[in-house]
C-alpha cells in the first residue's frame, strides 16, 4: 500500500502546498526565482473588478444551483418513489445528464441558446418572436444560461440521493403516520423530512462543491463572456495562470477557491458526525 500512497501524497498534498506558496509570490511560470509579495495577490482579488465579479458569479451559481437542484431532485424522488413500472427507466433518464461530460452537455445547450437554436424557434412558434436573443451573448442573460445547465445536470444527482434515502425509510413508519390521520404534507414535514436529514446533507454538500468549481459549463457556453460577465473563480484560475502567465495571482485565486470548498466539506463532516452522535 505504501508505494500507492506516495504518488497520491505527492499529487495531492505536496502540489497543494506548492500552489499555496506560489500564491504569495509574483511567479510568472517561467522564471527560476519567485518574488515574495505577501498578501498582495489576495488584496488584488478583492480590488480587481473581474475577480470580484468572478467571486460573485461563483457564489450565485453555487447558492441558486444547489437550491434549485435540491428542490427539483426531491420532487422527482417523491414522484418516482412509487411502484411505477417505468420508475427505473425514468430514474436513468433523469440521472443521464449528470453522467455525461459537462463540456459536451454545454455544447449541446449552446446550440439550444443560439439565435437560430431551439429556444428561439419555440418562442417564434408561440408568437413571442420579440423575446428572441442570443442568450449566451447577452450580459444580462448569459449567467442564467449557465445556471440552467447546472441545475439540469445536478437535479439527477439529487434525485438519486433522495431516492436512496426514501427507499431506506421503513414502510411501517409511513403506515403508522397514515393511521394517525397525518395528511401528505404532515407526513412529509414530520416523518419523511427528518428521516431524510443525512440525504439532505449529502445532496447539499456535493452539488455545492461541484458548483463552486464550475468551469466546463462556462467555457462551453460563454467562454467567460460577454465582456467577462460570466467569469467564475475556476475560469479565472485558468485565465490568469495559463492565458496571462500570472501564476502567482492564479494560485491565489485557486487557494481562495480551495478554502471555500474545504469549508463546505468540513461542515458536511461536522453535521454528519453530530447527527451520528445524537442517534
């Protein structure tokens, strides 16, 4: 096992440590020496309009993406948690978008949102031609196209998580609540939801981490545009490091993103352990 742990340690922890060091330098990726600049890169993140916009976009996509995908996933799970003959087929269909490569999915949706794409054609068919846009090229709408794709993909993941939780609830509990006269909403609020707490924690934490790292959907749909309106922290890491050659600044943005993801992961561990202790 030791030979396998060595490369894993080097790739994960040592690489993160090296990246964290470069976050405090002005290294350009070519020079042998890296000039120490202290917190200058981090100050630049919060003073640079593009970086602040990227941070704001990341938080918007993460918060709304997680909320909407959880609501849709839970509703789908409740609908499929019945003895339907087609439930296995429907479950696979809803989960399929999550299993497909995000970049490939983004290219398909880019066609849908194009001026001659499916969305504008449907608007024309129903008499709403004045609403047609090049959606991904409109600064006001572009970020929402990314959100739609994220929710479309992550809802399938939340569906599977919630469906697994629902199928783990004993039938006797539901039957007892029904005999007590509890209606559908009362059963959901007082029986199903409390017993789904572990599933809720996972269904919130995993999509949060994925949306904080959103990259492929942005590149495939908008490329960060128009006019940098859809930049995220992940795309800024790539752009600053590899396009602009500012590896120190890119490493600082990556470190901020890593801290955000680590906080979410630690909160998930804390919540799960606390619930395990109470049980």
